[in-house]
């Protein structure tokens, strides 16, 4: 299992996702906005990040760009966006920035777990 950083401004979604992931053996670190997410990334060095797009202080795109400048694109851990903004243009933008997956809200916990496990194995 892995150490995961969840960056999500909705406390209910963040807590629910944390509980699900911890039940399956993952260590979960939480951040309630993009700015805190970047700080937690630097402190915790997670194996995988799950990040919302629309957040206060720093949106998900800005989070990904900032983390890439901190570690370099080649050392970026798998980065997954989790968002209700599901237009093809938005999804393409996420993947072009370097995200490995885009998960649409609402999501299936089992499908999310499959994707996380797949990305942690690579």
C-alpha cells in the first residue's frame, strides 16, 4: 500500500475518501486547499497525489505546476485529478499538464481504488 496525499477543499469528501483509503491499508495525508497541499507534499513525499481542481488559494492546475517545479517532471509521483468538471477540454488539459488520471465526481470507490493500486505498482 502507499502514502497518499489528498488535496480536497470539501471536508466531507476529503474525510470520506480518507476513510475508504485507510480501510484498504493506505496511509493518507490530507490538505484542505492547494496551498496547504503543496506544503504537505514537501513535508510528506507521498507516493501518489489525488487533487481537486477548483479550490481556494491555489487551484489543482497550479498545485501540479508548483509541485513539478519542486521535484521536476521526471520525479513527479502519480498525480490524479478528481473533479466534477468533466469537459473533454478540461480532461485533456489535466493530462497535458502531467496528470496520470482524471476521475469524475461522483466516482466509484472501487474504481478509484483500482486506479490507485495500478498507479502505485508502476
